[in-house]
C-alpha cells in the first residue's frame, strides 16, 4: 500500500494540521497532492470544530514546487487541462486562518503555497525561492504577483529573474515570513499560534481574514467601508457581548461562535 500524499493531524483542539507527505520527492506538488490539499482545505472550511489550519512538510522540505517529472513532457493543452489556477484558488479560499510551517525547501509552487497562507512560520535555515526561470518557465501559482506584494518589486524581481534562494531568516526580514525560529521549533510554534487564534471568537476571526484579504484588492476607501460593515456586523454576535463583558469583569472570555 502506498503512503497517503497528505497526512491529516490534530495536534490540539480546533487545530487541523495538513502535512505534505511525499518525502521521496521533497514534497513536490503532484496533481494528486494538490487535489488532496484542496479537498482537505474545503473540509476544514466546512467543519465548525476546525478553527485554524496549519500546512507543514518535513525537516528537508515544505515543498520543492510543482512536480517537474509530471509536467516535463506536457503540451500547452495538457497544462490547460490540469486546471491548476482553479486548484490554487480553492486552496486560497479557506475561510479559516491558514499558517504555513516551513522547514527546508519552499521552492516554486512550495514558496507560492507559503505566500498564499495567512501566516508563515519559517525555520531560520529554510530555503525559499522561485527557481522556475532556471528551468525555462515562470511561476504559475501566484509567485509573480504575491512575492512582489510580500517583499516589494526590486527585491522580488531579483529572486524571480535569477531563481536564487533566500533563507527563512531573510524571508522574515523582508516581510514574507511572520516569524523565523530555530528548525526544531517550527511546527510547535505554528501550532502554538494556531491554539492562540483557536481560543478567539471564530466569527471575529473569520470576518478579520475576509476583510483583510479582500481589502488587498480594493481601493482604500472601499476596503475601509468593508471593514466598518464587518465591525458593525459583529455587534450582533454573542461573542462580542461576551468578549467585552469579560474585559469589564476582569475574567477570561469564553467564546462560543454565536
Ligand atoms: N519535482 C519532481 N521531483 C522533485 C522535485 C520537483 N519539483 N524536487 C525534487 N524532486 C525529486 C528529485 O528528482 C529526487 O528524486 P530521485 O531521488 O528520484 O532522483 C528527489 O526529489 C530528491 O531530490 P534531490 O536529489 O535533488 O535532493 P536535494 O536535497 O539534493 O535538492 C532541491 C533538493 C534543491 C529541492 C532540488 O531537488 C531541486 O532543485 N528541485 C526542483 C526545484 C524547482 O525547480 N521547483 C520549481 C518547480 S516548477 C513550479 O513549481 C512552478 C510551476 O508550476 C509553474
């Protein structure tokens, strides 16, 4: 029996950890792995018990990009039939916060997967990069757009045009990673942050993610209007009443997601 390409773990209540599991190929994103990731992300979005998703790999690789062996002989029509853009969109559409726990290589599609997550916890020595240009192609999972947005045009163009790698420490310093931590603490730190978020009001968390991400594609004034509407909407939730009552009564809040 072959090992599943994606392992589903529950390291803490409310936290769903999806572990890419193709160690023999440095977690290269085969079509099977991409489809499984989409299926598990949709499942997590639909499950009220899941508050936060963590995507992790192993100590050698988060993911070394698209599976080159799977597409080396593909034609344009074959590439179109793969429908990869739809899979990326589905992965990015998770309604719960998604944290990437990056150890080892995060290259090509692996770097793009980290870029579409809401937070990135990187090992100091992780190796990020968009090496597509070195194999005669360009990124296809958002690298040309999200890397520029994450670290700025001139730094991004250096990495996009040369395919050079950068470390997790550099990723943090440039604003791609939320934190850079020692290698052996990456998964634990990602789960710790996930637990922190899992204890908050899921309604407020969901609105926050929705407004912040939608706002990135909107003019400032439209984003601010969206923010105000979402804030006002939260005043119809029990969680808002509980959160503010707990503050006034000097006790920890107990959010029920209502
Ligand atoms: N696709 C398919 N197989 C891959 C792979 C990939 N992206 N990355 C690694 N592997 C395989 C290797 O072929 C090798 O398999 P075999 O043992 O059968 O030979 C195995 O994983 C281990 O790889 P290495 O021996 O190369 O391991 P290493 O530790 O010496 O190097 C690495 C690791 C730097 C990640 C190197 O494997 C590498 O450069 N990989 C390719 C990275 C890359 O170019 N990614 C971009 C892909 S294109 C993309 O993502 C964008 C898009 O879709 C448009």
